[in-house]
């Protein structure tokens, strides 16, 4: 994924040759690179610049990389930090991950592996954000889920979280880890949809030096990094079938094999898996193993979409409003009654994440102290505070249903599973309705002939 040209990378290393190498290799990829020779100089630069990511060595004068990492996580928690170290021990890698590093790179490293790690770290930070850990809700369904989280957090049971994109699945996963007896150990997240099969395998299990072309140093996998902690397998349904088999063995044996090694490594991990897909349909179509699902789904949780928890919209809007106003130094802002009604009536296909982005944009661009509907939906004149049902008066219920199903399918490019999620019905109902409409269409043509 290509980065924006405005993104700056801060490189911190006391060795000029390494600093220059990092500068040249990252500049070629389009990043603006800023250099620092020690931790204190790096903090000064961070105070004065908008930095998208930091790459730091460990051994440096004045302030070493470990202390710098800790200070960055205190002062700039949303900035991903990649640590470069010559000491490739599991203990060292786990330690920097526990302290908040987005990833680590072992010396010697290839330019390709450097680019991959940095781009992934920044992409994850930009797309997902760093969850604050705060779950804002007064919805009965969500409150019941949080009660379940408190009950199951202290066990080792695997948890399977389903929900649309943007509903807060990772927030729930982090809450489980935070309330567990593993909270002092690493929480490691892997997006199974972000990497191809070969890279995902090495990301999960690690590899030995020389195990394949480009493996110039040992790589500690996410399973080892999460030892005694929690491993989040995000969008696990995207995992290729061969990897599903290997994961099943890990769950059965509590051990992993690094690529290129014949010595199994014992791991003690609590696994949380998530998906935004209909898992029943994925299993039925053979895309996800039934036995693996039952291993992962000891405790099932389903996060409701934002459209089904309308009562939370006002709470979330006010929460985001306060946060973004403080961040950019704007005075207290409020939302007009008409705008709040429009926000509550909107379907929010992107769920809480979309709402957060909409509020952030409105806070940045607004010119008054009271936000209007136009501030939230500047490019969507179809969003109206008025009740949309009024426009349907005089239309038969059957025609309204047909129009709604067909319009929803058109909006999601014919994806029946997604349309079913939006409409709150099953995929089978969608298919039955479409067959019914097809029969009607054929009958009408016969009558014309």
C-alpha cells in the first residue's frame, strides 16, 4: 500500500552509516525522512513535527532505544515504533513488544524486510488507529457483552468475535486481555487479511536464518511474542486452508514450529479470533474448517452494528466531539438538534469507525460553535433529518420491501451476505426473495408475449 507523501519517518541511530542507509532506503519509497542520533534528539523532533512512524536502534548514548520507546508511548501513543536490534532473542523481542513497539527488526536486515515492517506498522496505525480502550455504550446488548467479557476474561478459553467492520471487535478483544490475569503480558494482533499466505505463515510462526531466500536472520513469530499473553487473529476467515490446518495443530498441541526448524516450541497463549463475515456461510461453502471453528469458538460474541444501537449515537458523538476538540485546541462545540437527528437516522454502514471519522472531520472544518447537518454530511445532500418513512406513504409494503432489498444489493455490489447483514435478515431470505422476483419478471415477459 502506498503511503501519503506528507508522512514523515523519524530514524534514530547513533551510527551515521546506518542512519544514512535507512534514510536512503525509506526516501526511495516516498517517505520524508528525519534523522536523529539519540533518544533525546528524537523527542525534540517529535515535539516539533508530525511524525507517522519511528524506527530506532536500541543501543545509543544519552537515551537508549528502550527508554525512547517508553517515552514515545507516554507522550505520543498513536505513533508506531519499530525497534532495530542486533540481539535476536525471544526475550528481547517480547520485551519491546510488551513496552508497545509496533514491531522489531533484527540486524542484519534486508531493505525489503525493512520496508515491509515499516509500511505494515504505519498502515495498521493509520487504518485501525490505536484503540483507546474505552467502550462507550448504554445499549443493553453491548452491556450484556461487557458482562460476559468480565466473566470469561480470567479463563484461557478461546473467544470468537463476530461483527461488521468498525463495530469495535478489537476494542472488545483488548478489554478481555486487560481484565485477564495475562494483562501484564503481551497483547499481539495479526490481521490475517493483510498478508498473503506465505508471509502470514512466517508472521505467525517465525523462521530460522537461511530457511528460504531472503531469510538472512532469525525471525520470532507472533505466537512466540504472545507467549503467556493474548494473540488476536483479526479477520481469521481470510486465512488460507493450509494455514488453518497448521493453526488447528497449534491449538491441539500448544506448540509451534518455526519455518526451517525441526524443534517444536511450546506456547501458552489465549487466542481471540474475529471476523466480519457470516461464519456459518463460510463453513458451509468449505472456506473455513468446521473443526477449527469449534476450537476457536469456546465463547462466541456477536457485536451489534451501530444501526441496531441507535441510543449510543448521541453518547459516541459527544465523546468524539470532546476528544477531537481537545486534540486540536478548539473551544467547546455542540451539535444542533437537527444535525443530531440526522446522525441518528443515518444507517452508518461503516459503524462506529465511520461515525468517529465523520465527527473528526466536522470538528476540524467547522467554522462555528454549533455543528450543523452540513458540517457532518457536506457531500451527501440526501441525508435528511426528516423521517424517511413519510416518503413511502402510499406504496405497498411488498413494493417497499422489494425496493429496499434491490437497492441494498446494488449498494454493496451484489454481495448477498453483506446485504443480509445490513437488512438484518439471513442470506437464505435474500436468495428466496430474489428467486421470487425473478419468477415475477419471467411471468411479466410471458404476458407481454
